[in-house]
C-alpha cells in the first residue's frame, strides 16, 4: 500500500487493520477468506493470528473504472511476489483470491455549523471527500480552524471529522489565580489551553500551598481523562507535575493526599497518548516517561535511565544498557507476552522519578535511598509472571548500610488510601554500597484472612506460606467432600443431630476452601464486580465456618451442662437458620454500607478481600473472638467432664490417656481452636505462628475426616458393610470373617450397653434409666459422641 501511495496516481485516504485471534497450532498456516459487500479488502493470515486490512484509495486517473481496478490489483500482486511480504519480524501471507477491489461513491460532506462552548461557532462549506475545510478563528484572525471530510470505513460514505481548533484562542480568558481554576470545566476543546495556562501560573508562583496543590492536581486529572491526549499535551502534564513537585518547599506534607492521583495521572495520560511509531519518550526536569507498543511477539524489554545531574535531565534508553551513570533500570521478562491478548495491541509505560518528595512517608525508621522507577501495561496486571520483574536501583550518595536495604513497591491502598511502601513479594537479589537489584512477584497466603496485624511478610516466607496454603486447602477440600458423601449416603450415620451438625460444618469448610482457592484466579481478571463477588463469598463462608464451629460448642453445652432436662423443637432447623443466616446478614450489611469495602488488598496483590481495616476488625476479628472464647470455655468444660469420668473409671492409666488424647485432639479441630494461633502472630514470633496457622487451619478439613471418619468405628462399619472394604475390618472381626455383609449385631449390642452405662454414670448427675434416650427429643445428645470421636468404648474390666 505504501508503494501505491508513492505513485502520484493514487493516494491513501483511509486505512484500517482488524486483528483476528486464531487458535492455530505452531507452524500451521491457514487462509481465511472474508468478503464484505460494497468494499474491497484483503485477508492476511500468519500464525498465530490473522488480520483484515481495509484501504480506501483516492485515484487521479482518466481510465475507465474496470481498467483502473485491474491496474490496482496488478500493482498489489506485483508488490506481493508469490503472495509473501516480509519486513523485520512481520510476514504477511496473501493469496491473490483474497484481494478484492471495488469502486466507492462516497459523495461530499454537506455544509454544516458547529458550536464550541469555549471557542465559538464555525460554519463549514460543502467539501469533497478526503479534503480539508478551513476557516478563520473567531478570537484570533491569524489562526485557522480546520475540519477533514473523510470516508467512513464501514459505510463507504463521506463524513465530517471533529473540528481542529488548536490554533484558536478561547473566547474568554482563564482565571489569573490558581484558586480560581476550581471554577473552570475541562473538556477536549480547552484541555490544551488550560494545561498551558496552569503551567504558566505555577511557574509565576513562588510556592504552592496545600489548597493550590489540590486544585492543580484536580484539573490536571480532568485533563488526563479527555479523549484526545496528544504528545504535546502529555508533555505539558509532565511539566506541570514536575513544577508542582518543585514548589513544595522540600516538604511532602502537601502531597500526601494527592500523590496517588498524581501517579494515576501520569499512567492514564501515558497509555492514552497518541503517537506514531513503536516508541515515544518524554522528559521534564526530573521526570521521564517512555511508551512502547507491544503485542504477543514481545521478547522482553529493559528501560534504563542515565543522568549526570543527580536525577535531573534524565536520558532514556529502551532495550539497551548505556555506559555511564545508570540511576535506575527495570526489565520486564519475555513471559509478560502470555498476558497480552492476540486480538489487540497494548502499551508498556515506563516511569522514572528523579525527585522523591512524592514518595516520602511518615515512617521514621525507613528512608528511601534510591530514585523510583516503575512499569505498567495497559489493561494488564503485571503479577504472577513465570519470571520475576528485575529492578536495578542506584543508591543516592552511596549506602554504607547496604546490608539493611529492603526492596519495596508503592501500595496505593496503604495509609488509608494515601499510599505507602510495601515490601511484600519483593526480595533483594543483590546489593552493595552503590546499587541494589530487586526481584518482585506477588502472591497471597491463607494467613491473610486472620492476619490481625494486616502487615506484609517477607518474600521467602510468603512463598512457603502460599505453597502450604494451597496444598492444605486442596487436600482438605478432597477429604471434606469424602466426609460429606459418607455421612449423607449412609442413613445410620446422619440420623442423629451431632452428625447433621458435622455435615453442615464440613459443607462450610469445603466452600471456604474452594472460595479461597479460586480467589486469586478471580482477581487476575481485574474486574471490580468479579472481585467484589469473590471477596464477599470468601467473607461469607469464613463467617459461616466460624458460626458452625460455634454451634458445635453450643450443642456440646446443651448435652453436657443441661444434659437431659431440655427439649428443643426443630433443633437442626434453628441451627441452620443461625449457621447460614447470620453470616449472610453481616455480609449484606457490609455490601449495603459500601460495596467498595471489598476489593484487591493492594494494586499488585491478586487477592480479593476486605480492604477497610475497621470492617475487617469488626466483622471478622471481633466475631472470631466471640466464637473462640465460647468454644474455649466449652473445651475446658469437656476436659473437666473427662477428668470426672476418669476418677471413677477402673481402666488402666494407659487407656485413659489414649482416650483423652483422642477426645481432646478431635475437639480442638472440631471447635476451631487452632484458629487461635492468629492471636499470637505478633512481633518476633509472628512468622512462627503464621506457619502454625496455615498448616493446621488449611488441614482442618482433612483432620476432621481423620477423627470423625477414619477413627470412628461406626463409619468404618458402614464402609465395610456397603463398600466391601475388607481393609477396614473391625476390631472384633479379626477372626477372618471380613467379607461384605459381616454380622456386627454383637458389636452393636455391646455399644448400646456401653452407651447406657456411660449415660448413667454419676459424673453427668442423671437419674434417668435407659429409656431416657427417647426423652431427649430433638436434642439427641450422646456424651460419648462428644468425648470420643472414634466411638470405641471398651467395657470395664
């Protein structure tokens, strides 16, 4: 097409390329023919994607239409010898039958009048397609307003483009004071004029106070949200920000509330900026910005900054490491291309800040010893890459205490939304007096759910905790499912209330594990609605799990303390209303207050959870404390009952110790007492208790399966009877009779007698006879079920 446009006989009036994703195997080349009525186009295919190229040519020729079309086709065929065209890494494979040329009748653009709020009303005369109409500016007659009559690629008809009024001055001047800028409205029409005026006002002002700084940042933010962001406008935005940073009297106090917005302005304007070619570089005083267009062929890229003036007048280098004083560099790995969709082009934005007043925090124990460098990809999150992002930073003035440095990233969500440094997921790869090399990656461990300190963990322990968490949750999910199927499938196991409560607890824990496992995956889509849903679900099932642990304790209280003197109608129904209803009400209230309370924990952490500390401590920590204290009290009550029973037992000390050990251990996991490790995750022992928390609580479901399925004789009996599991043979079946349908009547009779014996023991202060079992009604409390999960009651010798 470029060869055709170089011919004086033809001129390219419009060009459009549509990239079409394809699922093709490596080396497989297919051709896709596409035809649209009324237009000419070529379909070009190259693994792994194809594209449709549409071109409108303006021909200056006296030839007949049919002859002119043939001439264009011959030129295209001649340029694409054998259907191939190669340039750099791009290869186009074109079949001659996929090239179609047709004549268009676009017509002319009709006379029209446009009204500009800030620059006046302009009249446009009847204009031929591809031509530009112009008229004098209203305010300044030496300038021209222009408007192009283009041809629509979809309809093939002429249409007016938006008027270009950049040479025209505003009808009314802008305010002469910065504080009065709050009254102006920014739009595409006056964005350039407003940006230049703001820059002039800042340069004329000796300093900026807090209110002036907020007004300037607010208006520049409005400018960055305009639809058309040119390179000149982006350059002015950088100059304004650089000027704002230089007018703060070496104090960051006026920047704390606006620094996050300043960073977002630079990122927003950079990704929206219109420029030609593959790269664009902009600098302003101590700021530098580089933009790179990328696609799925991305092979990695390095961004480096060199300066001989301590951060001022930075020089940008892309793809190479220059000689001389390198202040900062950042390398994005090749694996980044896995995140770039085939159907669109993306931009990578690199930033360098040679002035660090924007990033100062209240932390007096840590100081920023380097300049700041960053990278972002449009509509893509740089996280969970196969290879880490490598950042090299030069120490400002050297650093004799280089062994104490920490790599960190800027967390937009910390310090109540004012931003701050966070070292989570970043580690020091190499450091000395002059420089530090960092590697960053970001994952989340299970301990974040009950991390009372809400603070970061170092990279090594973070990775180990993540590994433990996902392995534990996966194992527990499997065995919780098995336990649920076992109790639901066998009627004899689920007929009493303890078993029904256990089924609900297993269901809650299973859903909690699944909600956690899919949380990071949901966050990777970067959809606010999906993240809120994932965080809400995780919050709900965490509260449900805690509630059912508490209901286990309530049930034991009814059985052990109230014993047989209580009848509760609709016992399990009421438990279900509490266990599943109260958490739902709490989550609904949270969402009704403000749905944005849920979201990603930080800008680089792919985990959806409660962002607001007050909501976290109120709806999670306080609720957990209530459940924990209640269950801990019940646990102590059970231990007291066990001790009372042991004092009257005639069994050997060894049997008593084994029985009590099984009972207390099973109750520890059933009541969720291991969640109490969260209370000790502070100070120097924080990491140790985070490990205990992650190990025991992610495996809680598995341990419940062990104690209440594997070690419970009634469950093993059902497995053996119905599933032909000979290896699960009972203790009294060791005589060789292990076939399916084993008669266990004798064992059941022995258990029944033992149950009656245990119920009638004085330690429970009951005067009931064996018929008392029927008077329990909905309570259905069997003390042995509480104390001994394995159901193994030996007769007294």
